[in-house]
C-alpha cells in the first residue's frame, strides 16, 4: 500500500512534497499524469508513457495526491483513480464542487456562511440559431444583473472556473457591464452562462486560509493566513504583481473557515482546502491610503531579492539549496520595517472587521511552496501527506 503523487509537471510544489515525504519517511510514488496513455480493454488496464510502464505503480497505489494543475485534468484524474479503486485527496465529489465558483458559493450559502451577493444567469452572452443567425443577449443579461446588484458600487463578472484572476472584470457603468458580459463566451473556464457578484470593498488585501481534516480527527484551520496585498488592481492575486504578508486570524474567523471546510468536505473522511476570503470594509479604515501606498512601495523594494531567487533556474537542478536561499531571503523581507508595518495594519483591520468577512472561493489544489509556506509557517505538504496517510486503511 502506498501514496502516489499525481501531477502534470514537476514544479516547486511537487518538489516540496517530494522533499517533505523524504523527511517524514514516506515512500512516495510518482504519476506524471499529463503524458500517460491510459488504456482499457478486455485484457484489463494499463498506464504507459512512451518510455515507461506505470501500470504496476497504479496497481500498488492506495491513495492518490491529486495535484494536476488543470481543473479539468484534476477532475478527470480523480474520477479515473476512484473508478480503479483508489482513494483520492481530494475526492472527485470535492473536485466537482470546487471546480465551479457558483457550486462552491451555493454550498456555503446553504450552510449559512457569509458569501458575496452573487447572480447567475444560465443564458450565454450570444446564441446561434439553426439558421446560423447570432442572437445577442448581453443587454438582457445586464438588465438582470442591474435588477439584483447595485451598478454604482461596481459589478464583478467572473469566469465560473477561472483561476489566477483570469476573466474577472469590474463594471462601473452600463457600457462596461455590457462589454464585459460580451467577453464571457462559453469556454473551458466558463462553460455556461454568466456569473456576477457585488464588489466587496476589501480595501487593499484579501486572504487565503488553509483548512484540512485527517480521517478520525477534528478539522484544523491554520491560525495564520496569507494576505495578498496591493493597489495595482482590484484583483489582489499575486500573479498580478501583488505582495504577500502574514495575517493573524481571530477566533471567530477560524471557526467560520472550519465550518466552510466541513461544508465543502461533507461526507468525506479527509480533505484539504485553501479558502479565499475578503473583509468587507467600505468605511472602516484606520489610516489614509497614501501612507499605506508608501509602505507597500518600500515593501516591494524589499521583496525584489525574493523575486530574483524565485526566478533562479537552479531550483530545477538543486532544489534543496535553492529552497534554503529562498527561505533566507524571504526572512529578510519579512523582517523589514515596511513588511511589519503593513502586516500590523492588516492584523488590526481584520480584528476590527472580523464580523465582515465573506468567503468567495475554495481551492482544492492550492499552490503553497513559494508563498503560503513562507508567510504562514505552514508547509502544506505535511497535512497533505498526513491526511493521505490517514485514509490508507
């Protein structure tokens, strides 16, 4: 019986999981899922790449850590592995829910958890009739959104299965709203219809919170979150150039996040999520933005050496040495005066507005090695591996 790491490409997260498994004494197998030919026939099942036969690894595997980065491949992988009698972390049921922002929000809303006001219109922005005539629905959809959301406050259009800020568009007037709806053509990250949300006044940051559960144990919410911060864009995703800071979570936020995990993982023995949350603070700011922007600019300068190490290609040939340099450089950044000032502002703001938190997304396969681990002190590879171990028997 063994644990297998299923992945598409070996990136830093996969290297970190491998290193952590070695440190924990776990014999981890590897399945490079993206380029394996999976064959079913009357002779049985096989899994082969051009140069290697993985069939025996599939046969010996009990639990699969499903780390395929493509949501579609991850969903397919979990279903395939479960059909073959394997246990997956996370399960295909969880992957199905987390694949869609709307499905995630529906489950959280039904459980009474705070979510942004959200409107879903199943109609696509344009349709084609049998005679190939194109029917435009943008204005009708815009009217439905405006009847349920306040345009003056801002309406956010989202791709239902988008990641890293893709196809997330802010509308401040009707022309922008119609134009943004027109952009939401059916595709792999937005299969059907249009999703819109109220704009949450999150000031300059949002939160990523880690919750997990081992079989037979109570769920755990890590008491520190990753705060992604900046004024570059209303989207605070780090892929858009925003900075990262530690954020201390109040007790009631930890309790809410734990309930989110229990809701999304209901019926499953073990699970792990990275929850994305925002603090709705339309007028409860304790200082002006200009001071904060100055501190963020200083923090950005302090972060430059970290970015340089992250781009260093030696991570591909000597991961351990590269990681040591990354940790040392990040410690210097985290001890800078500007980092500490911004961190304290975030901590104070969360505490003062701890009852104004809303959850807007759940990630079933979170990236963690370069940011979450360094900021929060939690190596997500440890709960990943220990949670997988808990469901072997």
